C-alpha cells in the first residue's frame, strides 16, 4: 500500500502487540523488516494497552489487533484516544471494512487531499 503513496506526506505508526504465541519483543526485529519505508514508525506494546484502549472505540470483543486506522491531522491524544475517521481490519470489526490494500491507499489519498489547507 505504501508503494502507491510515494508522494504522500503521511506518517504510519505500527504498534506490535503480544497477541499470538510467537509475538514478543525479541521477535520484533524480524517482524519490522516488513516495513522498511522511512514513514513507518514502529513500537512494541508489551502489555497490549493500545489494543485495550481501542477495543471499545472499535467495538471489538477483545483486544483490538490487526487493524488499520486512519486519522486526520488535527486530533491529538489528550484525555481520550482519538477516534479514527476510517477503519479496516482482518478480524471482522462491526464498524470496519475488510482489509483491501488498494482501497486503503485510496482512503489515505482522499484523507490527505482533504486535509491540505487551501493556498
């Protein structure tokens, strides 16, 4: 998906959670090789706190993981986690759409274009 967005001024935050038995901080270097793009910032969340915070927002029964959230530039995380403007996932969230890389790229472009202030 990032290959389709080479010119985009975007930041991607990939947060790795210990969900599967093979997930650990020690396995992160191998997993993070998937995303060599410099716009991707990768983090380890050993307690799955981010997944727990987003579970109610995403209407997930358990820890939210394997989800792709798009946010506008404006919101900051202060007292509450910001609500995404678009959700894709691989776990069947009630308010998400099934993962489709081409569609995700289109949504990122559309969001990016709507966030550009007029000149």
